């Protein structure tokens, strides 16, 4: 097996809006989960953030970003991972977490 670094650019294949979040995540709803096809071909499932969930549509271009996913209350460990934002958010400068760097997958 060989390591490969993806650019983090992709497009939405399909998406759904989660209105009833699971216990412990109610404050995040509603939110968008999408199947994203990366430029290099693989498809992954991820959350699309920094936009109204209803605007996410098939064909929308997205970019990966590194975001806080949660925190372990007992140990204080922060958990980070990849989410996606619409390209138009980057182009307009409306990224809500400008202090968090973009990440290559």
C-alpha cells in the first residue's frame, strides 16, 4: 500500500439535510451530509458546512477544511477532522472559521 495525498477539491454527488440530530448533537441541526467525489476519483461522505444546508446540490464544487469535531469532556482531548465548504464560500470570503487552515486529504 502506498500513501497518497488528495488535493481536497471535489463536487457534491448527492446530499441530505439532517433535521433531527442524534442525542448530544442537537445544537448542530439542521446540517448537511453529502457524498462528495474528489477530483482524483474516490467518493467520501462528509458534512458540508458554512452555508445553509438547503443550498447544497449535486454538482456543487466543494473544498476540504480542517474543523473541530468535538471534545472529550473527561480528558479534554479535542477531536479534529475534515469537513467541506462550498467553493463560493472561499471566493466570497465568508468562511466562518477563517482561523482554521484548509487541509489536503
